[in-house]
C-alpha cells in the first residue's frame, strides 16, 4: 500500500510540475499530429462557398498573417 501511495504522490508532483511549467512559459499547448493539414484537408468546412462569418474570419487570419513579423 505504501508503494501505491508513493507512486501516486510522485505522479501528482510530476503533473503539477508540468502544469507550472506551462503557466510559466505562458505558451499554448500544441499537438504533434498535424491535424487536418496532415491529411491534405485545408479547412474544416469543406464547402465551396463558405458562410459570411467564415469569410470574415478568413480575412482576419490573412491580415494577421500579412502583418506577422516572422
């Protein structure tokens, strides 16, 4: 029983350390799988003519990319 408690406490300490590290970095988590782009799909909505809200969002994203320093 003491081995279980020791293992559980160690696991909680490691998880807390990772959480504190993410908060200190102030960086969003990113996945490594590549999402839909890895499968060759450019957008989540696969329609030919996106709705007005989608068009506005795409325009904002393009402006952001154009003004990006990197």
